[in-house]
């Protein structure tokens, strides 16, 4: 088997996927059977500069190069050969945000990430104009807010893209996006699988008074669907990606995609009546729809799969960050007591304790809003934990409530889909850090959504594997073969996993918690307004 892998590496029959997450950049190399054969990663953190969540261009390129280098070193260590040729490459990243460039290709203002809830006016006005919900984090909301703010740089814009689109452009020279990623920039017409032409026209008319030298259609990336070729690695791009100069140019790229699309691919949930939920720094659920929703909802985003099918997305900016901070505090306490435990044991112990708590969390209440939360209309974050004198305050309930609240904002959006719109969902596939401790995240998620939750054994591979699979699909698909068929027949056939059905007592307990959660939002608003 190792000989086959080595030959595949030497023959350029492997596929590389790199995804930019909020806290980690991961590179995954897969073999001819679509299974990972090498990986590398690089940790990074966003910065809060001048009231903007951002990553610098230098940190972006350091992350690209370090994650690639670590993966290439892994190849050399395991198989004893250098990585010179790759069959196909794909890049993925955090969706949305704002990266605007001038004629010379220079970034006009620091990268504004999805975490910035600073476009409320733009979001409201565009949603009304289009009769289509435009979330604050979408790229078009950032552009329009910059126009509303009278920001001077807008006149100089010649190209606007996302993080994944930017990296792809620099490595290939192609200003393109996959349709799933593009659907987080501007609404997509699911019939043409490109930007909605009538909404483009409406936007241009709305900003005509600005007398800009550009039209919206001129500065947006071209839209491609899964399976299409999106350019090749240039000589300059090869040097950017691999600073050692070992990697050869000319490698084909698949369309760059967002983390939502790669999450769908990595969990085999791109077909109708399937869904997946990614739970980490943020949490979002994607449900592939059989029909249009009855109306627009502020809490629901409409995006697409990498092939252009309509997807309802419920997204919360906050999930595990505050929870992780509390676990870190317990780690500090353990060390102060002269004890030590690795991270897996610490998380496993605390998470499993949550399953022993009262069904509703003992009357405790928490909000893990480290950053603003658009789902509940908070521009700024204020993590908060409160209890009443009559609450059952113990460690099990404390952990249970913090797991509950990590999904609180998400549930508000999912209730619209499942309860109001009566969307049919056979099961939902989970992936991300919340599911790392076996069974716990699944059980809490099943209680929140009242839907069976499955986690595949491959779930830990994440979005980097997902974008690698999209590159593999582009390179290896048969004529007319759909992405759904390719994944089902070549990737997930025979794969094992675990499934947790909702428990009626847990579901009732989560609903009781949500009554406190929604009523207590006034407390959280007061914290945002008055706490320094």
C-alpha cells in the first residue's frame, strides 16, 4: 500500500486541499482512494484593530506557507519523497467578509472578516430592496456600508472577493469563486447559477448617485460550479505556496469554496433533505431545500451547495469560544492544585459531566457572546453567566448550560425551518470541535434540534478534506457524473459513523432552557450597554 501511495505522489496523482478556519489553517493531501495520506496545519488568530476583526496579509501568507510546508514535510517523513507534482488543488476559507482591491491589486482597507457586525444599516436596506435577507457579514453588505459611510476607498475599487478567492487569485491569476462561496457575497439565481441579474441592476441603480467608475458586475469574481476547472498554478503562485521551490507549476485548481460548502461535502450532505452542522468557533447548520421558503427571514441565509442547489443556512457567530475559555479556567485550577490532564481528558471529563446535569440545566443561564451575535441582534459581545438563588448550581449543570448556550442562537434559526416552514430533514451530520468528545455534542445537538445527529468517522478531517474532495471530483469525475453520485460511490460508500436520536426528556429540557434564553436577552443587552 505504501508503494502505491509513493507512486501516486511521484506520479502527481494526489490532490491537495487547504482551508482557512478561524483559528487554524489546515492542509490535507489525499490519495487515489480519496483518503488523507498527509496533513499539516498552522495556528493563527484574528486581531481586533480599530474596532475591526481582521487578519493581516502577512499572516495570511505565513499561514498558507506554513501549513503547506508542514504537509510537505509529512509527505517526506512518511514516504521519503519530495512533493513536486500534485494532480489538483483547492482552497477554501471562512465565507463572507470584505476584501477590496484597486487597479494595482493592492488591498484598499484591512480585511474585514465575517465576525464584524458593523453593517446593520446596509443589511436592512439591501434586504428591503431585494426582498431577500442580506446578512451583515455578507460581502455586499460590507461594500454598501462602506458607501453609506462615505469611505473614500470605494471609488478606487476594481475587484472585490473573499479570503479563499484572494488566495486563489494570487496563485492562479483567476478572479473566480465557486458558487457556494459566491452565494455568501451576493444572492445567486439558482436557475442560472450565477449572481441574480435583477438584484445586480437594483444595486447599481441604488448607488448610481455616487458616480462610481465601476458597476457591481465588473468587480465581483466570476462564478463557477463544482467540477469546472478554475485555472492552474502559475510559476509565481508555486513560489508563493512552496517557498522551497520544489513544487512545479501548472497544477489545475478547482473553484475556491467557502467553509459552508466544504462542510457539506465533507459530511456527504449535498443532496436534498440532508443537512450538516459545523460547530466550532462559530456554528452554522446547512439544510438542502426541496423548495423555496415561503418568505424571507432575517435569521435565515439562503446560499447554495457547490453545485448551485438552494440551501437554508442558520448561522451563529458564537459557539465554543466562551466554553473553551471556561475549560481553560478549570485547567488553570487543576494545575494550581498540582494536577495535570491533557486536553482530551479535560474536555472529555467536563463534557460527559454535562450529561449528568438536570435536563434544563438546573435553571442556570449563560450567553457565550464573545463577539457580536447577528441572530439575536447584538453588535458587540459580552459573555455572561447568571443564576438565581433557586438555581441548582453544580458543575454538571454549569457545563450543560454552557453546551446549551453554544447552540442557543442557532436553535432560533433552526426552529424557523423545522417548526414554521416544516422543512423535512431526515438527519443532520455533525462536524467540528464540539463533536470531538464522543457522543456528547451529538446528544446535546439532537436535543436542540429534535433531529437525529450523525457523526462520520471521517468528520474530523473537516473542510480541508472537503475542498480536496471537490478538487478530486474535478479531476476524476466521469462524464455527466454528479457530485452527489461521486461522493456516494467513491468517497463515503461503506464508511462508518455513529448516530444519536433525540431523547424526549432532553428535548423538553432544552426547550425549557430556551425559554430562559429568549427572556434573558434583555439582561444580555444591559450587559452590552453598561459593562465596560
